[in-house]
């Protein structure tokens, strides 16, 4: 399982700038209240979650990336605001709101 001290995500995952990330540890409960399918399979609990913003300025939504320990994306959902994205993640992973770590990488630094 990933840990905050050893496996932080890169500043961008794919073409999405990481705004905040969290690890699903023993203090978090996977609720299963949202069903997310990836490749026609129901995605269960994941160890890492990132809330991102696309580097494509035309895309306005905040993306929630459900990832494995190496930050490979297993599933994606979106919300129109950061607050709504955080609410969605909390609905699916009770207690995770306190786990999020915010990154302060500028968009310019991420594009490099």
C-alpha cells in the first residue's frame, strides 16, 4: 500500500495537473455508494486518489482520478468544482477528506 512519505504523485498525471491527492489508509472506509465501471468491470476500493484539473483550458471540470499505488489511473469521474469533487470522494471513501494533501505546483511548472 502506498504511503504519503514515499509515493507522492507526479505534478501531472497524463494531461491533468494534480491539485490534491490522498491515500486510502485504515482510517478511511470504502462505502461503495458510487458505482464506477472501468473496462466493463466494477471498480472497488483503490489505494490512491487525485483531484486534478486538465491542462486543456477548454475543459473546466475537476477530475477525480482513482489510481493504483503507482498512480496509474484505474477510473475517472468529474465534477464542476473542487468542492463537489471532494464531496464525491468523501461519499465514496468516508473519512478521506482529512487525508488530502494539496500541491502548490504552478501550471507553468507542471507543463514543463
